[in-house]
């Protein structure tokens, strides 16, 4: 497991937390931020998987 995959997972978790907090506090901007963080995390995790496959 490489750093990109780990950071991607962390970004996804932070994004989920922000999204849920935005829903709980009725702040649409936080919901959007959370969704963006989750998307960034998925992209970063994908990059990590590609790097891992290329290094095999």
C-alpha cells in the first residue's frame, strides 16, 4: 500500500464526515465540500492503485 492510496482513503473519510456534518447542521456548503473531498480521495486512491500496478 502506498502513500497515495492511504491519503485517498483519509480524504474520503474526511469528506464523508464533512458531508454528514453539513447535513446535520443544515449547511449546504459543507455538504458540497464533503462531496468534493470524497471525489478527490477516490481519484487519489485510483492514482495510488495505478502506481502500485506499474511498480510490480
